[in-house]
C-alpha cells in the first residue's frame, strides 16, 4: 500500500471515529440539555469537526436575512442546532463572521456593536429560493 492509499484509509477511519464521537456527545446533551453550556468537552466536539461554526452560522443567516449582531447570531445558532452550537463560543462566532466578511459573503455595516448583513445579491437569491 503506498503513502496516498494509507492516507486515504487513515482519513476515512478518522472521519468515521469523529462522526461517532460527535453523535455520542449529541446524544448525551440531548439527554442532559441543562449541562450543554458547561465543560470543555463540548468545545472540543465543536472544534473537532472543521467547519461546524460556519455551517451553522450560514444556516442561521439563511433563516434571518436582516442585519444582525454577534448577540443575534449567538441566539440564532441555538435555534438552528442547539446541540452542536453548544460548543461554539462567541470568539468562534466573531472569527467566523470576520472570515465571511473577508470572503465577501457578508458586510459589516456598523460598529459598537458590530452589525453585519448579507450582501444584497445574496439576500435576493434567498428570496428566490
């Protein structure tokens, strides 16, 4: 088996194990939602899977097309996915919003508190879909 094949096999096994791990944590926090804001274990689950914060934030933006602040987004992601969002910190949200701004997906329209909105072309696409 060459190095590329071994790497593919490794990544396949790694993804399977990570998926099982996340599902176990999700089940645990469904059983005990009152503890979802505690502990570093939840943070590890959120950080383990790359892209969890951007995916949840993008879903939240799709259902709330108006302008928003970090506080709004923190509340909206709880609506979208209460289990996975439990491990997403305000810093994660802020960093994700900054990255989305740099990529041209959203624009910053105010500060103190920072206020964002999707670009108008993205808003019109949401209304069509």
